[in-house]
């Protein structure tokens, strides 16, 4: 969900937020997350095959690859997946009251926003592409089984590419419910309300 450079793009440093104190400044280990995503490809492929089979869809036990099919698969993985993945991040961010911005970093696409959001909203924005595109993809394999191979490639690429989103969600899940979060270029910053000291509180009258 995060990444990129330049003014007007992702925040690079946690901002000051009056009435709140910074409690977490988390950076995504991009290299490690990338390798985890790549290593998860076989597991996601098996998982989606099992889900499709259990629901009565087509199970691809002996996939056949043609030149045309290979080209379509590459287009799906390199273009359709990142575009739709980031679009879902952006739509859900807008529904949460943020103004999404899109861009391309070093080998990845990103969606970010500069407005603070709550913990549940940040979790929802982060996991929405994995959940929603998986549901739509599985439904597609059931409705049009002849396209199951292409849809499977899309689902696996989308899920593997969500490794960073899953890592962030795991970290955010541990935070208190009242946490406010800013998206950053390499992670996120979490804040909790900071009550005024007793000496600064207005006197009762």
C-alpha cells in the first residue's frame, strides 16, 4: 500500500498531530516481504485450487501453456493485478474519507493518502484487495470455468503481492482500538490520544 517518492506523494516522516502522541513508527522490511511473497506462490496456488474444487469449480491438475496463454498471463500478472490491486486500495481509502494518490516506485505500484485514519479503517484499506479480489476471482472461476487458469494466475499474483499488506495488517492488529494512523512511504505511524496534564486541564467551575 505504501511506497514512492516525491512531493505530494507518500509522507516520509511522521507528522505532528495535536492532542496525540506517536507510539509506533513501523517500517516494512521490503526485501524480506518480497521474498516471502515470492515463496508463498505455491501455497496460494494450492489454496485457490482447493477452494475452487470444494466449491465445485474447475481444478487444474495438468495445466497446458500456449504462447497466447503465456502472453495473457504475463499481462495479467504485470499489469492487471497491480492496477486492480491499487484501485481497490484507493476506492476503500476514499470511502474511509481519505484522498488516495497513486504512483510507481522501484518495481512496484503504490497507493497512499496523507489523511489520518482509524485502526479499523487502515486494516480495511490494507486488506481490501486481497479479500475482495479473491472473492471476485473465485466466483469467476465458478461462473466461467474455461477461464479458470487465467483467473488462478491472477489470484495467486494478487495474493503473493499482498504480502506487504498482510505484514502491515499483522502489526496494526496489535494496536489499541483508539489508534490513529498515518500512511508513510515505507510503513506507517500510529498515534494514541495524549490527554493534557492535570495542571493544564481547564478548572471546573
